[in-house]
């Protein structure tokens, strides 16, 4: 099974130059069946990476381009009147897929963004008076552009909390960018083969449950999350006025899942504190709401999480 994970990463790397950390976190999300929000400037292959992942897995792939005039029915579907039968017929939307790419999710208003909430939490959608189950696995992989503010809307906190991870995507190195430019300019793109099927993926997800996590590691996870809510109690009085709301209980759940997936990805059947620290920023950064004072001082959630991890004693 570990060979299958290595083959998956290798296959995605055929198309995606660099960004190995992004590929690792997407595989972790896949193992945990958790949704991912990717933030990065245009041209960093966010969409290409997700499309490549779907091809390598042989899963169905759907894409929705979020725009200010998008309606909830454009995502989940709607009841359409059939004049011949005189009845309403359900037309399912693009959300009925395994991997849904919500491209530039912050370009649509809150009403549309909220249409994803039921799907992301309950793995079903309601059209009219009827509920429909979504295919499994089902992952929402959303992207957003951080450099434009015109025509964009902040994601509601309730929706942000449903994303297992938020990944910041930076630029390639100079060598990687030269290699990428050469590959694209000369048409050297390789075809993607299916290397992992739904049955193997389900077996890997089941194997994840067998990765051992010690009770001391579990307490360590809880301490990290609770320190974001009650910093003073953990010797972090300097953060008291910086955090308006700490990480939610979903952060504890997702840290518990993600650190086990990180260990499995490295070929281990047990979790270490390093696994927890390696995924903590991605799991928590979108769940900590900064105070106005912190925003005015340009303090980032990543910096606060670093302070928390440096302060909490290792088990």
C-alpha cells in the first residue's frame, strides 16, 4: 500500500514542478477525506495540481468557477419544470463528483459559499424537498487569490471551519521555474496514468485508523488547540490580546487525523510530536480569528501558532 502512495506522489510530480509540500498535504487530505483551501497568487498550478490528482486516482472531477453572479443552484442543481410531463425534474449540479474544484471561491457572495456547507459536512445536498447523497470519496478543493480585493468576499467563519486544511502556496525556486518553462514551451508534458483506485484508497483510509497515537500525543494536540483559546493558562500571556477566537473543536479532530496521515505517508505506524507540529499550521491557521490589534500590527496566525508550539512542552 505504501508503494501506491509513493506512486501517486511520483505521478503527480510528472506534471507539477516543485510544490512537494502541497502534494503531500493533498494526499493527507485524501486519506482523511478532508476538504482543502489553497491560497496563492495566479499561475502557481493550483487548478492543474487538483486535476492531475483526479486523473492519477481515476476519480470523477468537477470544476466550478466562482463569480459574483453565481447562484447556489449552479453548484448543487435545481428542480426544472418539464412541460411535457407537467412535473418538476431534478437536475443535479457539478457538486455530484468525487473531487470538486471550487475555483476562486472568494469571488462569490456568502449565500453561494454557504451552499457548500451541507455538502462538506453531511456529504449530501438538498434540492427542493429531497436530499441526495454525494459519491464517496468527496472532497472540496477550493482556491482563492490573495492579491485582489475588488469583487471578492471573505469566507464565512462557519465555512472556513469545515476545511480541514488551509495551504499557502508560494512561488517555485528559480531552477524549478526554468525547468517548468522549458517543459511547457517544448511540449514535454507527460501523460498521467491511473496509479491508485477507489478500492486501494479505501484500504489506505482503513489503515489510517490503525496508526497508533499515544495518549500523551493526544494530550499534546489538545494543549496546542486549547492554548489558542486560553493563551494565558499556557504561559502565553502576550497572545491574550491578539486572539479574538481560538481554534474550534474541529481543529482537535482534524489534527488527530492529519498527524496520523502524516505518519503513514512517511511509512510509520505510530505518531510522533514532529507529525503534530508538521501539520498544525495547515489545520489551525484558518480557524484562529485575530483581534483588531493583531491585524493592525500585521501579526499572522502562523506566527502565533509557532509561539504556541515553541511554548507547549513536548510529550
